[in-house]
C-alpha cells in the first residue's frame, strides 16, 4: 500500500458496466481519471481488513440449492481463530446460517462496495426467509415487502452489545426482551455452532426457528439421555441439542423439514443454549458427547455493561499546514493509511464531539476518534471507536452521542465503560427498505432545530422509500418521506434558518448534477422514484445545474456560520466528489423561485469531498472525502482543513438576474477600467434535455434542435458606486438551464480577479435601473 493508500488495478472483477449508474469513459483531451473504466476501480484490500467482531451487510448464502438473501445481516465472527461465522437477520430475527472454515469474501469490484460478500466455509445450517420467532404460534411472514423488518408488535431489533470477543444480540419478540450470543464449541474433530439465549419472561408460549434441510428425514430421538432433533439428508446429518436450566423446552419438526424449539410460558428470566452440528452419521455420538460436556448457559445480562478494549493500538500521524498564500488554504490531517488493523481509510462522514475531538466514519464500516487537532497538526492520535457497520455514509454528533447512518439503519453508539470504544450499537431506526442492490446506498445525515433527522435512501425505486429524502422525528422509529425523485443524492445540509439543501448526480433522468433547496412534497427529477399516482410531467427546478466540467459527481454542502470565515460568512458551500473541490453557492429568490450559481473557491482535496463541518473550536472548515468511481481522487480518502487566513478572497458574493442584465458583487473593490471592459467577460448558455438516458448533451437555446452553446452578447459593463458590483447589460435575458460567465479582472489593488461562474436562470427579476 502506498502512503496514500491507493490500490493496484485488478482486471475483470466487474463484468457489466451499468450505464444507468455509470457513464461510459470520457473521450478526448480530458484528465486520465475521466477515462477510467471499471477495471480501475477493482480492489481486493477489503478482504485483508480486520472488520471487528462482526460485519453488517447484505449477504447471499448458497444452501439447499438456493441463494438465501439476508438483506440486513450481521455476520458474527466466532472462535478464537475467527474461523466460524453466524449470520443473523435483523429484519426477521432469524439465524440465517452458520458456517465453519472462514468468514466472508468481498468482491474486488469498486473497492468491495458494489456487490454482496460471499460466505467462505462449510455451511452447517441455514433457514429460508421466514420469521425467526413465532407470533401467536405462527411463523407466517406478515410483511408487505421482504425489504423491511417485521412489524414492531411482532419483533424489533434493538442493537448489538460487544463484550471482549463476544457479540450479544438484543431484540424483542412481542413484549419479551431477548439477548442472544452465538459461539462455536469443539470436541475432537467435532465443531458445533451454539446459540445462548436469555429471555426476561414469556407471557405466552414462544417458538424459535433453528434450521431446515428440504427433502430430509426429520426425527426427534434420544441418545445417551440427550434429546436431539435430527434432519437426515442421506449423506449427512444436521442435528441440535439444547441445554437449559431445567425449563421444559422441546423440539418440534414439520413436513417442510424445519426444526423449531418450543418454549413454554415463563414468569421469570431463563437461559438456554442450543448446539447445532452438521456432519457424518458416524460422528453423531461424538456430537452427543460435546453436548454432555458443554458448559451450562450463563446469564447474558452481565455482558451488556461493556467489556475489555479491542483496539488498543492508536496510530499517530503528522499533518501538514498549508502556506498562507491565499484567503482559504488547505491543511492536511494525515490519515493512518497503514495501521495495525489494515483498516481502509475511505472517509464518508464527520462531526465534532463536545470536547473538540473529531469523529469520522469510513465507507468500509469504521468510526475513528481524532485527537490532537491544533494549529500545527503535529501529533494526531487515531482511536478506533466502532467497526463492522454497513457502508456508513453519514455521521452526526447529538448530545455527545455519535449517530451513524448505515445502509438500512440509523445507529447510535454508546461507550458503556468509558474506554473510548463503542460497546452498544443501538438501533435508533431501521424501518425502511434495504434491497442489497448495488447502487442503493443510504447517504448523509443531518438534523434540524426540532431534532428531526434527514437522510437519503437512494436507488431501489420499486420500494416505497427508494430515491427519497426521509425525515425521522425524535423518539419515533418510522421515517416519513419528505421529498421524492432522487437518483443517487450524496449531499445534504440544513441551514440556520431550517433551509434544506442537497445535490444529486448526473445520470438517467438527471441531465446534469443539480443543487437544490428542498421543500416537503417536492419532486426532483428522477422518474424511477417519483412515487406519485400519476407520472409527473415536470420537476421542481434546482438552484442551479452544474455541467460535468464543473462537477460530475456532487458531494455535500455546508453553511458557513454567520460570524466567521470573512466575506463568506453566512454563505452556502458545495463539495465536489468528482472534482475534489470546494465551491461557493450564490443564490437569490425571484418571484418565489430560488436560483443561483456556483464558483470555485480554490481549495482542492486529496479525495472526493463528501462531508464538511465547521469546528466550534477554531472556526475552520473540516472536510472528509473518499476515492470512488469517476473522481479525481489521489488517495483512498482525506481529512483536510480549509483555513481562512484573513487575506482578500477576491470572490463573487452575490449574483442577481434582471430582465436587462446580470449583477455580480465581489468581495473586494475592483479596478474600474478593467471592470467596465466588456472584453474581460465571456458568457455562453445552453439547455439540457430531461430523458431516461444518462445525462444530456448540451443544446442550443436559440435552436433547440442543434447541439452546442450559444454566446451571449454583453452590451455594456458598469462598475457601481460601491466599487464591488458590476452590472452587465444584456438584451432580453431569458430563463436558461445553464449559463457560464467567465471574467478576467483586476482588483483595485492590482491583484487578478479571475474565475468562472456557472448558474441557472429560472425566473427573471425586474429591470435594473439604479445603483
């Protein structure tokens, strides 16, 4: 691995390029990264990463001649050598499968983030998609869709506790609290996966599904005083025995060769342990001996208080402070690309803790705490805080607790014993669909003044929440759809006045990257996710469109606090994932319609910029980012600080559209002769077409059937009395999807003021007549 963690290309990991989600490589005189193909994004390093005691993912298990899908799975590592795995389904509270001899194999395709992992080892038992526990003595699945959890009156996943090497699942069945700890036990050449279960009470009889083997012969038998449930498939047997504290539990089998454990009603807490084994008929007696010598089940509640530390090695890195050559300079907080855990550093979310430390999450499932952030960045300490989460793409600190948006779950992390490691991963909400489709990520995480969460569910348009901006109210569990029509939105912010902004990526039904200000019930263009009784014939217009040359793939936004960062105080910033750059968003409201434009600030990052937060301690902007597909990233990830030095910014700070021209205000006074020379400006404009094809060509405004851009004539340029504002007189300004304004001016002090501004005109303001 290089110092920045870049990977080595591996051919042929992804066989089909889905043009609905990824454009064909660019042609012509463009940077090399724009010509990358799927082979350039193949990377097997995820397989070398220590992902912790478990890994959350969508997982397909091949067993019984079928591929069994667990949409919200926890693959829990078992044994001292971590060479056995127990797969738990958080939607159905079922044990999907157990296998011995390995863990998971990740695809090389797109850094291991696009395909579901594959179990490695010998399958010991499995269950088909069905509730793991009975409700009113029934195992019939009541869900309207297989992508969502069971109704909460039946079952609810509460979270997972970590205690040393042990993983303790917490969930409810009806009104019963359940704790469950999987493990593996051995005797000679026999290995058995175990399930130790504790219930606090059972007001009615309960039943738990253990395993099944279709077309096998089921029997319940006794050998040496041990009761076994056996499924005989001819060559092999799958058997289970149970240890309990003298509670009358009994096995039950049905005509579908499923094995259940029946639990009578209980007033008090009980513990029991189920041992499951698969092997040759000749080894059945040895399995019985294993049951006899197995330790009695112990209470699990004491293991929910926090255990020993797991990640005791804390890498230390040295950052780099940029030279104060401009108004906004970039400092680099060096990532520990090489670390004791082979953890990948694809950064995807960040926020500050009350003590000033920074919490960051990575796409491959980690949360790290970063300490030692000061002016010099000379000694940054990295503490691994949480692991194994399902592609987290958003992080928010609320009342000192780190909240992480995983795919399919909003998780609150708890450090129960103050050792700076999460011991309880609490399920705040998981009541929306997860399909496991390659591009159906859940992105961003923000809150408003009322404490409501906002995040995107991308892709999966056939599900009720696919392609939606979701809102989750405090102390509730079911998110509501706030807005629809999103393709692969990966940017979100909420301003101090409650304004919600976001961005979506160029692609099918999104002709170019767009920046929006959202309102409840809005539709933002992606027809596959409109979720309306009738197909829309139009969409809510964006603040502005961005051509590929400006931003081919958008990241998040962040509002500058009102009292800091010089002339950009109170403004909206946009992060480009594709171009790895920081941009300033200028916007206005005309006739109730928001519109605006974007200009580069001049800050470039090492990786695709994903999220930004201003530090309450030093008032500077911290940005994290990741490598990916079609991005100019030079490293796996980045954590960088954009620092305001106090120098002149020489950026536009306002953009106003009038019927007779365009008004641009700059942060610094301008040289009058340069500002009023129309040859120092160049304006062109074009439209896009809203279709199901990937993106759009550029189309003339004058002749809509002709490809290309139209030049816009500037009659005069006038510097207004404030010396900061230029009015460009243009005949008959009309709405247009894309305008490009280039300027090459001087400031009053003689310094160059040169940049380009891309904007959208949705509505025309009144003619400008004054100063």
